[in-house]
């Protein structure tokens, strides 16, 4: 080892960047704390400070929003500052000479040889290690060795080097497993790894080894294996492991099929007497973990899509083993459809095999670099653990859980999985795999498996009868002119809870029709023609009818469908908003959709022709459909990291008698008519107040209030 170089003095701006704070924070530190180090050079306008003194001073200041360590302590700004100094020195070496990936490869090659790689049997080392080491220039080697000496660990030096991926905008940082997911998988795997007997661990799609290192599995030869298809990540994984462990400790392969072949340490360690013996390959694993790189929904038909790794995990599990696999949420939310895709087939194979113990929907925006992608964790069990009768699968909505308990959500998920209890039905429920009777929900029905789409229950702790009676009393007091109508509302408790049917089933049966919204150029929308219904109209920002499109312009959009009387408008972003189309003849703008009751047109035709229309002729009517879809139980079903959308097909509707639906239609239609009257009254008052204020403000009007009771103010 050569003598370690001192870091150059730093300015206030550099302290800000290295400690990852704002410039005002550094200025406040210096102004408010007498203990802040004095300058060692520079000028009055740009002072320089000793890096060692600054680091020691920052060591006393924890980062308030930092991730807590296992012992509960917070990282300090001093640790951030020193990490920044080390990374800056390495980044400086790469500028103008090496790309981010090549710099990381060469620096990790140095740590690998300075670590366990230097003491390994040459035949066990990867073929690329020595050439990568030879390409590293003397300055890079010297800098990495200084880093190892400073940290007193080749493994710690390798971790600092891998932080370059984020600093230098390398794609390697895109697929790093989030810290919260690592902590969750580590906690779930801990009971398996803490057993007294040696355990076998397999990490599929290991990436650069975040999960493998978090599990702390360095027990011995043949106990640990990793599979990583990408050549670059596989190389970095091997170098990272060599910086910590010997080459014989972990087997790294490109494909799962290669795990059955002769392993490197068996090749060079075999004795002549062992030549004719059958190579035993890698044994079945006690714990299999996987976090494949994100794949978009376009991979739905690929045989090697994300769920393929879950199938591989199941195949490599011991009978009493456990599997933990991270998958994109779309692999679980895409409906089966008429044509069975590879993704849908693999999903049903997993469910039918009985190995799926739980599905955990992870919190939104959990990936720093993939904020628009959602993920879920599949908890798998070995074949021996599969019960004779298919056990229900535990669905956990960790996104909703995180909104309630904050960063402690992994601890709650672990508690739910270990206890099997589901105290909050909207956050966790056991759902059967196959049907248990008519009208029941089960996972093999071809719909989404996401907990956010499946978990719906009555509002917890709410007595609907008492709450509705109270609401009626309040309306009675607030609207005295509607006393007769309110008093005629008969409210009673149902003897048994109504069953529910999914909207997707009604669409499939043809009882409902989904009307998609369309994308229309802004230039084609004006103030004449047929009304268009978009996001602004559904949110109330624009009145319906203000935006229109001429039929001549609409002809350029042959897929556009005109609405009919009784259709229901749906806007399902960040909740569910609905409106009934009372006249028809509107055009829907995406993302607004529509639902049409298939039998409603014939019902209206019969009424117009004077035919008798019996209530039982309609299973659903427009106003009940609109209000039931917007009920709280459907509002909770949103998913999506950036925009929370509710899937129309995953909403449900209660099964009610046709007579009750007819009564509900009458009451809700009357309520909408009364609301329209109140809105007109409010609009008239708003207009009056606006005109009064405008006239007085311009100096043209004088307002005088008449004394005592009398008519409205005189102008």
C-alpha cells in the first residue's frame, strides 16, 4: 500500500454538493454554529475548508429523512460527505477517458483481486478478470487501493464504486432493487436462513447482487448460486462477490439450465477416482429470490416474460422451501381475454399448482428510477407445503398499508404473512383460488389478481342504516321545501347482505357495453356541433356543452361513437366520477369512458310506443348504475404509480331485484333534478353578486340596503 493522499480543501458550494444539501443549509450551519470549522485558505468571498475537519463536524449531524440502519440509527451528513469525496475522485478519473460502465468494471476488478480473488485458485477465476485488471491504469489502481485502505474493506470499497452508476447516470442504477424491497425480502427469508442446518440459496436474475448480499449468505461451497443473463451485470456481480468472498463461495451462471452442469469448483477439485461419478450439479434450494429487470406490458406474449422467473423459482424450490419473486404489476392485472397469452397461462399455472402463498402489491413509486412502474411480490411455497385442498391466497395491498403506517409497512407485511390474520379487510384478505359457490370471488376467474382490484369491503365500522337516517334528517332540516319528498323515502335494513358481480362479467355477458373515449385534435373542437365530454367536463371545470365538434370534423374519426340517452359517463383517474347522459348525442374524449345498458334502448322504445314496460325488464338503470359505480367500495380500487386509475372491469355491482332498481332509479333521478334546481339557484346568486360588485367597482352603481324586512337590495 502506498501512502494515502489527502483530499483537497473544499468550498461552501462543494460542501453543499458532497453532503447533498442546499446552499442555504451550509450557510446556516456556518452562521449559527460557532463550532463550524474555520477556513484554511481561499478568499473572503470563496473560503476553503479542510475536508477532514468538515467531515468530523458533519459526523455529529444525522440526516433527518435518511433510511434507518438495522440498529435504528440514522446516517450522518459526514458519511454522505465522505462518500461524495470518494466518488468525485473516481469520477474525475473517468472524465474524457472511460465510460461509466467501463470505469466501474476496471475499479471492481481491482477490488476483486485485492479481496478474495487474489487468493483463489486461478482456475476458479473468471476469464475476464485479469484482462480487465490489466486495462486499469496506474492512477485508477492507486485510487482504488487508497479507497480500500481508507475503508479497511475491499467489500465496502466495491459498494462505494457501484454508487458511481447513479452519479454517472449509468443504466446499471435503473434496475437496482429498492432498499425497502430488499429489507422486506430479507425479513421474509430470515426464518429460512436462521435454521441450524446449512441452507441452499438461489438468486435468479441477481443483477449486481443487491439481494444476495443483503441475505448475507456466504456459508460455503455449493450453498449459494446466482443466475444473471446480462453479461455486464454478471461480470460486475462476480467481481463484487470476489471483493467479499472466495471464488468458490458462490456459483454464478447465465441461465437456470446451467445449474445442472458441473460446477467450476467440482472441475478443479475432483480427484481421479471421481472422474466417472455423475456430477451432482446445484441442489434444490431452500430459498429462491428474484427481482427481474422491469419489462413492459408488450412482453405479455413472450414465453420468457417476467412470470417465467416465478416458474423457474417454483421449479428449483425444495419441497419445504420458500420463493420470493418481484414482478411488474401488469403481469397480474391483465385479464385473460379470449386468446390465452403466455403471461396469462403462466399466471394460471402458478395458481393451479398451489405454490402461491401470497401476493403483495408494493407501494407506488417504490423504484427511484422507474416511478411510473408498479410492482408486486409473489410469495411461493414448496410443493410439500401445498395443501390437499387448494388454500386461499393472501392478498396484501402494501400501497394502502404504506399510506396508513408510513415507512414501517415492510414490518406490517411480514406480520400479516406470519400470523395469517387480516384485521383490515381493505388492506389484506384471503381469496380462494377456485370457486366456492355461486357469486363468490375466486382468483382463477381470469380477472386481475392485484390486491387493489380485488380487495373491497363495506366501510369499516360504519352503520349504513344509522348514517343514512342521519343524512335524511340533515337534508330535511336544510331543505324545508322538500320535506314531503324526503319524508316519503323509506329506508330499511336488508336481512342478508347482497351478493356482488363484477362489471367485467356483465360486459362479457353483453348486459353492459363499454364505450371508449377518443383522442380528438384540439383544433377540431370549437363551440358548435355536438357536445364533447372530457376530463374538464367530468371535473366540473367546464359546463357540459361549452366544447363541441362539428359533424363534418367528427367524420375524420370513424371510430368515434355517439352516446345515447341513459349512457353513463365514467372518469376513473384518482377516484371514480360518473354522470348520466340524459339526452344522448355526445362524443367522449379519452380518458373518459362510457357504459351502456344493453336493454335500455328497447325499454325506451317500448315506452315511446306506449307499450307496457315492466320493472323486471331491466336488471339495471342509468342512475343506479352511475351512483353504485361511484360508491366508496369501487373508489378504493385504483392502481398506477403516477396516475391512479380504477379498472372499470374490476368494479362490482350489487345483485338487486329489478323492482328495487326501479325504485332506486326514481329516487336518484329525483335527487338529481333537485340538485340541478339548487345549482341554478346558486348560479343565479353568483351572477347577481358578480354584477353588483362589477357595477360598484366601476363607479356606476350605488347599493343601499332597505331597513327592516323587505325585498332584495335596491340598486
